[in-house]
C-alpha cells in the first residue's frame, strides 16, 4: 500500500536513475518486514517551475514523500526516513557538492479507517 513520490527540480546535475532508485527504495522498505513488495507504488515528478530560497537558479531540491497506513511505530518511521535520506544522498552526490540542494524525506500516515484501495 505504500506510495512513494519523488519530486525534484529539473536542474539536478546528477540526472535521476528512477528505476535504480526505486528498486533500492523498495528493497529498503521490504527489509523492515512491514511492507509487501507488490503493494509499493512509486512515481516521480520533475518540476521546471519552482523558486527556492533567494531565487538563485542553481538551487535545487529533491523531496521524497512516503505515505503509509497508520499503525507503524515512530521508531520504524524514523528509521525509514533516515535510510531513505541516505539513499537520496547516494543517488545525488553532485547536487550536494555543487549546488544548494534541499533534500527532504517526509513520512506521512494515511488513516486506515478512511483509506480505500483496490489491488
């Protein structure tokens, strides 16, 4: 059931190896024992229109939102957030070194009581 969405500015110097990134992210998630591989859904969105901080065109961002159903422990969510941020750093070393790059991981909970899904 998890949904993983990566939004990023189109000026990332590293490019983005989407399939490789999501393969590693999915592996990281199933290793927690909390998620089933066939239920994880991931997508990416590149943004050409954005304004960051002081407006410098060299600034870039990468935002990963992972939405999961309620009921997971805080420690699991913290671990997932830290490991996902480490994965972003692994995939975007040039952005970190050469630009002001904002990297964010946001773990969100979806209410089990109101979430509907057909798989």
